[in-house]
C-alpha cells in the first residue's frame, strides 16, 4: 500500500472512532518524505473533528528554580549540571499572582506553577503554593495547573481542594529510553504520580521531550503509554540544548521529523489536547504555524522555565492567521 492510501485508510479509521494499533502507527513513521504533508493534513482533520478550532493556551511560571536533586540529562536546574540558571526559593504569592495576570492579559486561559525538586512531600513552601492558587482563582478567570514533581495522595488532594484542575507530570520519553535520561528515579515512578493524580480527581497533563537521542519508535511507544495512562493533555517539548547539561551537544531534529512525530501523536491520541511547548521557536522556526496544521490543539506561550519564548501577540496573530482562535 502506498503512503497516501495508508494515511487515508488509517485516518478514516481514527475519524470513525477506532484506535490504531502500534503496528499501524509504526507504518505511518515509514512513509516517504513527499507524503509527509498529506500525513500532517490528515492529522489536522482528526484534530478538527475531535477538538475543534480553539487553541488551548497555557502559560507557566518558574515558581522555584534550581538545585533539583534529580539528574535528568536535559535539565538546566539539576544540581548535577553546571549552568547559569537562576537559583531562587519559591516566589512570593504577589509575584506569582502578577505573572498570572500578565498571562491572562496575553491571552492564556490556563496558568501553571512549576517548581524544581523531586516533590512536595514535607515541603514547607507547599502552603504558600496553595495560597497562590487560591488568589489566582479569586482574582483572575484562569484555570490553574501545576507541576510540582512526585505526588502523594495527601498533596494531590490538597491541590484539588485548592482549586487546581490539572496536574502536569511528563513521562519525558519511552520506557525503553528513560534509563538514558534519568537514573535518580524511574519511569514507573512517573506513572505512579499520574495514577495518584487521577485518583485524586485531577486531570493529567503529561508528555515529553522530542530530540533526546530517541528513535521515532520510542516516540510512538511514549504516545501509546500516554494513551494507556488516560491523560487529558500532551505537551510536546523539543530539546533546546542548554550549555552545561549532559545534552548540550545533542544534534537537533529536523522540523519535518518533528512535525511528522506530532502528526502521529494525533493519530494515536485523537481526543487529547496536544500542545507544542518548550523549544518550538528554536527547532521549528518558520514552521511553527505548520504545527497548528499538523494536529496541534494547544501551545505553551509566554516563555518557559529557563528559556524565553515569543511575545503573546505574535502567537495570537499566528493563530488568527490560520483561522483558529484562542480558547477562553
């Protein structure tokens, strides 16, 4: 079967509400380069049917930076790396609130507090984080999310009670590749936190980073694990190598390889929110808009944990130019 016929067959299968198999997803990864544009178009048709035209815009704040005890090879905040990242304790509630209001003015409808570190168990700053969420929910119309590392049921329920709707915890890569990324905790630890978040009644945002020396087959494995875990939102970062990290010399993926991977994620996860996140400006460059025509239904906007991003108005203009609109 030629590439276009395969794409049509599997696209129609997904549009009819059926799941594609691992073998079928792998076959999409083997299409010829000249058929990639057709793959992107079919992925976007799937996005249009199951998600619609709205683009979910999330902004984050690096609420506490640096000195993380984990040795994730990509991370500028790990204590195992020698980077120039800013190091500071948890920001004040007023500082967090100001960032949230800036994000809302910029067009975001979600706002997440992110902290460095393994988790919140026994953390003396956790009550301040809960207070920040309550202020944001009182003084803005934003939905609030967070990424605070590993969860216990106690911390998960406290977040739910404070009004947090969604918990972010990436699995980062495939199970097979994870040992090459981090050794201070396991892939299973990541899945356990996702399970706890679900049990506490939180939605789950979980994805990973493309370009960490994984294969396309690894990316497909990650997508199927996310499908099995029942996540609601999938952020796809693209490695932006930071000097001083273990991946500082990692060669980049090509924009077409990134877009093909995004499209295959949409075939596997037709009803999930899938968003471009950190590294999109550096790696996709002039093809950032094309990602929104490849199955993407959301974006992380306004900057990332340790690197800058684009101006809010530039992303809003790009969304409008494509006939889409930011979610409210």
